[in-house]
């Protein structure tokens, strides 16, 4: 009996403590009234079930048992009831935790935003190219020999026909004098034969032989003159010579590259564009060229030629543009950025490229949509909403938006990777992503 009373007292105490904790928790979670009503219904149901149970045969059999046996059965039923209550309490606790978490909603995310506005946009095509001299050549001689004089200096501007390098031609000049003497003699003999032929003193055959001999001697003179000219390297066109590394007394072989000559004003820029832009390219279009060497300067020119074929490997069209280079700043071989203007300026909605998420099924942005509610500070609350957009050309850090959003829409510019529809937003614009149409690399 004492054991049963002890078990009963402990079970009652545990039940009271559990019930008190449940009531406190329910009051905290604002579910106490509903569960109190539920408990009253359970008590009422228990009372009705007890009244019905007293009228059953099972109750009559239980009363007919001996007291000890009846107490044992009641104890076993109480133990099973206690286990059922513990199981039910765990299930109730799990349900309440799930309900509390679901009522909390999505955690807020910190993002940066900007209001979309129309900006002036110059339609253009961009490419990269190489600078090429208007005329450029690596000069060499057809003949070998010793260098006699070098009348030019490195980086010197020369005109067409100026002497650049002179090889030793003393023996060739002496040979030329000998040939000229023979040519003069042959010419005199031929003139004498002409006079004698007029008075029938010689035959026509003798006159023809002397005439051919005079012509042969004159041809040898011209050949020797051309040979001497090959030993005098002259500028084939006006331009600027490169680094001169030839010295008097040095022997050069035929075909050796002696120096470079480049015409720097005007100058060409060669670049490529995709075949899809073929309809937008025309001879005479204005181009603006910039180089890494002169970051603050731009050079304006015009397209002078468009290749009549498309490269089958790259599907690109080669284009040539000519630029004025009076200061001779741009040098052949430089890397150049080329922009081709296409028509007048237009107004387009622009966003930083970091604001757009590119996916296989389309490009999207997140907009900050007002919820109509206010936070504790009285500020209107915002939530994320994902929308599809159609992007257009890019310019620096910006991308044009052709369809999907309207002017004045607040768009998330950074932090969108952690967002989904309905996510509460905390706006922090202390640090904004790059949004420059002409970004400059930092040194």
C-alpha cells in the first residue's frame, strides 16, 4: 500500500509540474486559452466516460475482484496511462516547436539597392585591334659589301630618296668609268660608220655591227649604274627610321635586315567584328581609338576598308581604319581599343552587371517590393520579388535592360544570391557595386 501511495504521489507531482510548464509555455506562445478550452472538454469527456464505465460489466467484474488484485490492475493501467501521457507530451512539444518556427517566417537579408533611371546611351560596337603603320618595311640590300657611310641616326625622320646606308662601291665606280669610255668609243665608231655608209664607203653590214656594239656598250653602262645604285640604300618613302645598329666598316650580306622605316602619319588600326555586325559596318564610319599608353587621350578616325570575306575559323570580319597621327604618339604594333559609333544617343534603363543573375532559362533581377507594413522604427518594410528581364548591350560596369522593369523600380544590386521570393530585406547602401560606364583599372 505504501508503495502504491508513493508511486501515486510522485506521478501526481510530475503531472502537476508538467501541467504548470505546459500552461506557462502556452501562455507565452499565446495558445493557453485554446488548450484550456480543450482541457475542459477532455475533463468533461473523462467524466462522461467514467459514468459510462461504472455502468459496464468490466466495472462490475473489477469490483468483484479481491482488493489486492484490483489495485494491481489499477496500477498497471496507471503505468500505461503515464506512458501514454509522456508520449503525447513529446508529440505536443514537437508540434508546438514546429508551429513556432513556421510562424517566425523567413529571416531578413541585408542587401544594397538602387532606383532604376534612364541614362543617355551611345550605341556603339567595341573591339580590340592592332596599330599598323601606313607604310612600313624592314630595309635590306640586294648586294653584300662593306658599309662605307651611315648618314642617318636612330629615330630620324627622312624623306623619300634620302640616302640611308652607303656600301663601298669604289671598284664598281671604276668599272663604270671603263664601260662609259668603251661606250663613248663605240658611239664614235658608229657615227663614223654612218658617214661612210652615206657615201657608200662601207657595207650596210659593217654599219649594223657598229650600231649593235654601241648599244651593247651603253647597256653595260646602265647595268653597272644600277649595280652601284644597289649599294646605296635610299628611303623608298618618307617616314621615321628605327634603331640604327649598322656601323661603317661592317660587312653585310645580301638580304640582311639593316633597319626599319615606318610612316606614322597617318596610321592604320586593324580590328575584327563578328559577322552578325556586318550590316552595321560601312566605309567612312567614325571610330574612336584609345590605347593603354595614352589613357587620357582618344584618337578619331574613319573606316577605310572592310574585308570582302569572313574568316571561316572565327566567323569574324577584318576591318581597317585610318587615324590622323600628327604628334606621332601612336606606334605600330600597339594594342588599341576601338569603338564605332552607331547613330544618335538613346535613353535606356541601366543597372550594374552584378545586379543581374544569368541562368539557362533567362536573366533575372530581384526588386525590393513594399509590403504595406512598417517595422518597429516606423519605416516601411520591403521584401524580395524575382522578375525576369531582357538584357541589352553592356558598357563598362553597366548593362542595359530592355524589358522586365520600369523606371523608378528599386532593384537589389548586391546580396541577391541569398534571396528568394518573399525574403524580408534590410537595405544597407554604404558599399555599392561598381556602376561606371568607363571604368579605369586601379594602379
